[in-house]
C-alpha cells in the first residue's frame, strides 16, 4: 500500500483574544483513501481540509453527546422504582394494563 502524507490545516478564530490560531496536523493515509477523500470533498464542493474539519466536528459532537448520556444514565441508575412510583402518583394511583 502506498502511504502519502495528507496535510490538514485547522483554522480557529478566537475573537476574545483577537488572534488567529493556526494548527497544522499531518496524517498518513493510503493513496486510495486519500483519493476517496478528494472525491468526497469535491462532491460536497469543499476542500479536503474543510471536509476533515467537518468530520472532526461530528466526531467531537458525537463524543460529547455520548459522554452526557453516560453521565445521565449513571446519575439515574437505581432510580427505576422511584420513577415508576412517581408515574403512578401522577396517574392518580390508577394502574392500567
């Protein structure tokens, strides 16, 4: 497999600091994958850099959502019986089948 270096530049404006943060990362991907990334970027009318930036944003958002879910699940662990009692109370104590 032919490995090529793919250079991706992320730009982030930081208005509060009135500065521009410039980070350059290097990724090694196979030439086939690199060509596929170019095709995807072209089909979306964006640069490969922008495509990778969007993919990174999605990965971070997904991770954050999963983290929030796990925290809430842990917080609610063991509370099923209490929740059922509250639902029965809200329904006026009437049990429906």
